[in-house]
């Protein structure tokens, strides 16, 4: 076989080159990367596939991230813009996190008691953003879930919510020291604290004994029977001349009450301020009704009037009674003792040379078990019911009785400044035509809390 000299030389050269490359590769040289790439180009210990940048040995998983340098130093998908790892980029990286060193502070976080505005809204420890940290956070906000409930807020009476964080719903609007009926107390009028138009007394629901067991001459008061009344309010005093004048409004034609036509004794009784706190008299039944209606009330029923004078079987009502009425059939508002000049304004031996009424707040010693004044003597008082002398014999309603459904006359109660001791008894019944009036006949008002206030 013929061999070409130059071919033999080329073959030998090529073989030598392969041997050199093989030896060089075995010794760790660089040339093999031209054919087999190095898996860790930047020699940072992380091979391609886990190293996000194989051209910079400072960038690799676990490296120290340099915030906001534009490089993903630790291979965590970008430059570090959320240092505290709370999921919200910091303001320094054009984000919204106001504190990128605390993972509990970022927009939308839950506000907690840590002295920081966790939600980046400027409200520290203030969950409802009303400017008052909750009491749990040593603040003054008693409810940190409602921005309308905070120290100094406007209290809404009787809604069951303590808006102003003073310890409870507003129960005493007029500041007279008595909790309103609407808030579970006994103050019937929590809008005014003075005597005028506001001095009502709450009579709790419950039973009482009505009438007397006597035979003639008190036949219209028997038989004695037990009655149940719903809770109601009744004026603590007789309506005064000043109160009535404010209703009559004599200076205009818009008065709600007709002025009296009668001449008073003394003559200036109705017009003079000297008699402002004396009971209004010389009023017909219709005039009394008109006044009570003008203040949102009615005349009391006979049953309401008598219970207010005698007290119920339990002074605080049947349920949860704190102190029982030991004399539920008492003859007089103060008990069984005969009337004296210090207990009531009535006839002999207390009658003056010219008998007349006294101020409605007099005779405190003779008040009823419920604290109501002048239910014996001073002036007689219209009641709402029609009158029948046989009503007690035929009554078939023992729950909130309203009297006969019709009749010729209306009832009045309580006796007057010229009455005998027998006529100022709590059970004593009197009657007159609706057009009747006199210098010793006045009235007080009542307000039912659960019944219709319609006048029969």
C-alpha cells in the first residue's frame, strides 16, 4: 500500500493534539468550556440553575441583600423592596409601607395595642379611627369598633349605647338625679327638672285594693276589690295657675286652654304671680282635659288616682318588690291617723276665717306612699271616668279599669280645703256635671305608659 507522506504527518499531528487536550482537561484547564460549559461560571459556589446570576459572584441565593440598589442580591426575585417581608413595598421603593422595618406596620394591618400606627394611617392603637385609643390600650375609648362611640361624643338618650363613654347610656337627661322610665328608671319626665310640667311620679305596674268595705253612707265605694294597673305616671302636684296660664296664652288667640270666666277668691288669684304655685281652680272637666292634652297627658282614671293615693300591694310593683306596702287599704294617703293641720289643708279645726287653697308643694308630711302631694284636701281633683254609684258592684274589668262607658257626670276625688275629714279619705268618690266648676275644684294630670291616652 502506498502512503502519502504528508497525510501520515497530518494524522500524527492530530493525534498529538488530542492527547494534549486530554491531558490539559484532566488537569483542570479552561479550554474544555468551549465544548462543555462550566456550571459555576462566577465561582460563587452556586451552579447554573440555582444561581440567578452566574456572572457576578456577589449575587447568589443567601447573599446579603442590599436594599434599593437595583440588584437582586439574594436571588429572591428582584431588588429588596420589602425589608420586613410584610408583603408591602416600602415608600423608599415607591411602595406604601410607612415602616419597612416592622412587619406589623403596613396599610391594612390590624391595629393593636403597641403604640404604633399599624395601618399607616396615623391613628395609633385606634381601631375605629375616631381619634381615641381604646381603654384596652390605656386610652379613653370604651368602644374601639364604632367611631361614633368615644369620650366626649354626643350621647343619644335611651338607645342602649354609651356614646360618650361615661359608664352607661344617658339615663338622666334633665340632671334631676332620677333615671328616666325609658332607661328603666322611675323619672316620668326626663326633659325638665323644675317643678313646672315635669314633676311626675312613676307608679309601677301591680295590684292594689280599691274602695272600702263599709256599708252606707259609702255605698258607692263598695265592694272593696283588687285591681291591677299597668305602669303609669301621675303629677306629683296639682296643676298650678302658672302652668294653666302658659297653656291659655291669654296674649294671643292660639292658646290651647280656655281661660276661666269665673271670679276668683281672692280676685287676682289667677292673674297675679303671687299665686303662681297655687292650684288652678274654677275649671270645668273639659278645661282640665284640654290642659292635660296640651302637655301630652290625660286626667287620671279613678283607679290610677286612688292607687297613687293609697299605694299598691307592693310599692315597687309585684315583681322584685323592695319594700311592701304594709297598709294597702290605708284610709288616708299617710296612713290611718286622723287628719291634722300639718298633714292636709281641710276644714275644721284647720279652716281659716276665709278658707282657700295653699301652694301645691305644701303639706309634704301628708304625701302618699308614692310621694305625691295634696291627695287629701287643698282642692278636689277631676278624674277621667264617667261616674256611676253602682260601678263597683258591676265592674267586670280588674285590669286597668277605665270606669263606665257613658254617664251624665264625671268623677272627682280628694276633698278640698273646706271638706270634713271623712271627705278627704282616699276612697271617697264625688261627682259633678262636666260643666261644673268652683273655687275648690282643680285637677292634676297622668300619663299611661302602655295604654291609649284617649279621653272617653
